[in-house]
C-alpha cells in the first residue's frame, strides 16, 4: 500500500462532479422519442446560429448520429442534463435582472368636490389623479384638483377633462379654471387642448370654455397664449378672448371680480385658518375673489400680520368667509364693489 506523505488534496474534475451528481439522481424515466427529437433539433438550431460554435454543432451532430444508430443515447441525455440546467439558470438570471416597470406617479389629487354623490366612478376628495384619467362632472357638480406644483385646476358642471400629464390636459367639453400661482413668465406652464385650440398659460389665473367648436378664454391675471391652427392670439388680464372654429377672434373686457368667476371661487380648495394670520387669510380671499385689498394705514397692515386666527371657514365660500372672519377681529372694515378696505 502506498503511503501518502503529502498534503495535496485531489480536486475532482468537471466530469467527475457531473458523474457524481448523476449517480445521486439515480435512473431517469425513459424519454419519449418525439420529445427527445424536439430537444435535439432545438439545440442544434441554436448552436447553428453562431459560426463560432461550430465545435459544439459538430459535437451535437456526432451525438445525434450515435443515437440514431442506437449507440450512446443514455450517455447523450446525461451529457445534456448539465447543459439544460445551465441554460435554465441563465434564463432565471435574465428574468431577475430585468428591471421592474416603474409605477406611474400621480400628477395631483382631488381637493374638493361639489354636488357629487359618493358612487363608483365619481372622484372623491383625496383621490389621486394619474395621466390618462378622464374626469367628468354633471349638472350642478364640480371638482377641484390640487396639482403637484401646488397649482389649482377646477372643473365646472357638465365638464369632461382628460389628464395627459401634470402640465398638459385636454378639455373635451365644458369649462375649466386654472390658478398656476403668482410666478409670472415662468417656464413649463399649463397647456390645455380645447378643440382645435391650444391654450398656454404664462403664470396666471384663467378659464377655458369649450362649446362645440368655439373656445372662450377669460384671463383674470397674467397672460394666456391661444394657438388656433396657424393663428396665435394673446389675452391678458381683464380680457376675454373668443375664438370660433373658423379662426375668427373677438376680445371683450372682463373684471377680475366679476360674477363670472364665482363658480371657480366656490370650488377653491378650502383655506385652513387655524394658526394662520389675518394677512394670510386676506391674501387668499382677494386672490380667489379678484377683489383689491386696501389698508388705510401701515399700522393696520402690521396689525393684520400680527393677528392670529382660529377656527374654520370650510363651510363658507371665499366671499362669505370675509365678514365671518373680520367680525371676530378688533379691526374695522368695509366691503366695497371690488375692494376690501381695512379701517380704524
């Protein structure tokens, strides 16, 4: 008997490892003739695709001829086992490595509803809004959306609006009001498609009405550009632009505190007055009503900035909330057409 005097360990070869695994697996069930033939044909087709794999193709053809003559079929099937396992592992790795589809982010959420009953298909306050959504209102109904950039979009009654993205919408019918904040001439403003017209805001408050093929654009603040076929029209604060389907345009005057805007003010996201200052509240009211805020002295302005409010005006419209809040302060006031005056 030979004596082993070294520390060298025998490292099994790949063939030995495969043979050991096959012995552990034990005898296999007989492979049906048609199944085996399909496997061989598929493997040969894959190998033949690449000229660099010519050695593998020749190996396959040799094994296939041996099997046809009844020689080495079981050996070939055993030889194929590790190849099949490796191919399965490769497929599994590719599936795992394939990146998952990222969820589509919401562009905003429903802030308020008016005249809407809770039923299937009707948006409710707090619902997320996604690209592709079509929002609809009926008679006496309205919906207010709060977009991702804190912009407000409001749908009047009998309106259908399709959400294309966080900045693009298609008005299918009815009217919509947009308040994009006080940043005048910012980039990437809202774009609303209405019929054959494209309405682009330039930091503003405006309303769009689609009636058949006629588009009506009223501007409360800022500026709006209206592209209708080859013609470009512009409307600024205090103007109401009407563009016919044929391209004829007419401009009329409209006051920022006109009753025309009341429907939009009634859909405004409610202002939470708790721990807000009177100045914060008055700025919100004047923006929503289009009224001018006037202080008769700097001392009264400072007093409004120092006066904290408590409670809630959720059940009031912006116009109704003015007197309800001012009556609880020590400041005098009067409400004139188009103005809120704070006095001694």
